[in-house]
C-alpha cells in the first residue's frame, strides 16, 4: 500500500496550481496576440457608431430630424 502524506498532497496541489496558472496565462497571451486586429476593428466600429449618434443628436437639436 502506498502511503501519501499531507506534504505530498500539498506539493501536488501547489504543482497543479502552478501548471494551471501557466496554462491560463499562456491562453490569455495568445488571445491578446491573435485578437489584436479584432479589437481595433471593434473600436473603430464603436467610434463610427458614436459619431453617427452625435450627428443625429445635432440634427434633432437643430430641428432637422
């Protein structure tokens, strides 16, 4: 019978935590690297949408809407 003590269980949990953290950081970094273009696209679309809303608001204030 294999005896596993508290020290071994804690060491295993620490190692699993480090591995999980490394995988998480790696995935997050890859998402940032691969998704940078998409983020810029979304930002540009957001700015354009905000400009359209502002233009409509100006027309309504001037009585042209």
